[in-house]
C-alpha cells in the first residue's frame, strides 16, 4: 500500500514534470505498457536522485492552496460585510472611530479565547485606533450558551458599559456556569438580576445567537477564537506580536 504522503508527493512531482516536458513526450494515452513502465522507472530514479524536488513541489502546492484560501476568505468577508461590521446587536469597543476594524467570534468557555482576551486588550490599548467588535458565538456546550445569553441580556437591559464588565467577568470565570451563578454575577454587577435572568430566554436574545451562528456558517467559521481583520479571516489564537504585525501590514495596504 502506498503511504498517502508518498502518493501525494509523487503526484506533485509527476504534475511538475508534466508541465515542463513537451506535450507529445508525456502523452500517456499513446504509450505502450513497456514505455509506461520505462517512464515510471525513470521517474523513480529521478526522484531518488533528487528527493528535494518532492518537497519543493509540495511547498508550491501548499502556497497555492493558502493563496486560494486567503482569496476565498476575502470574498466571504466582502459578501457578508454588512453583517460582520454593521449589525445592530454586537458590542463595539476599542476606538469606535478607528481606522481599522477587528471582529472576534468568541466563546466564554474556550481556553484560547481566554488567552487571547488579555492580548486583545493590550492591542487595543497600545494602538488606540482599532474599532473592536465582539460576536457572541457559543459552540462549546450548554454553559457556553448560558454565558452568551447572560452577556447579551445584560447588553439589552443595561447597555454597553455593563456588557463590557459582564464580558470581562465571564471570560475569566472559572466556576460552573449555572442560572444561580449568573444571578449572583448580576447582583455583583448591581444589575436588576430578575430582569436579566428573564431576558436570557427572550426571543431577542435567541435571535442574536442565531444570527451570529448563521453568519459564522457563511464565513465557514467552526472554531473560536476567529478574528476578522478588515478583509482577512484569522482562524485561531494569535499571539499579540503577530496581531500587531498584521495590523501594521493592513494599514500599509
């Protein structure tokens, strides 16, 4: 049985040779069995003598695939720009008038989201010119859903400032998320706990989560954190230094 990697790399090498050889010399359909066997032997010998060509071909293929993915992401962001950057339910922080917009799809129970939270805060504070949008995207179970319902309900009941405090508290909360723990949190925030807990099951909250999930589906987002930086989709956690570099590059484009 041919190992999948060997099969893939051999296919890449054959494709490369096919592109560089005269068309009539590589017409397999007109080759006899003996000619085909001889060609296969020559290819094998060539690859054994020049194994680096396999990795070169694979590298070119990966670069082309990455470029195609990046262009596909740009198209997805362009088509869905209104929902990404201009919906009427997402919290907007950082500098609302910033010259660059960063959007985060987040889940409060996601370890990498928690790790990214402090670094995004540092990025926003150090830069001072980034508009930041949070998309509630609970995907890790019932506690994630409860957390997002609570955060959205706080925003709808008490406004953006209360949402930010609740958001920060939820992302750092290490206990079990239950209606009881969320009610205590609402009391700690000096909110109308009864109103918040009632709003959590309201259709208006359900609609926000549904719209965010639908948007994520259209953007082919399946994990958190996922960021949208202008027209780029950044899938997964990124260290602060990398995000700063991408922001600088985006401003230069």
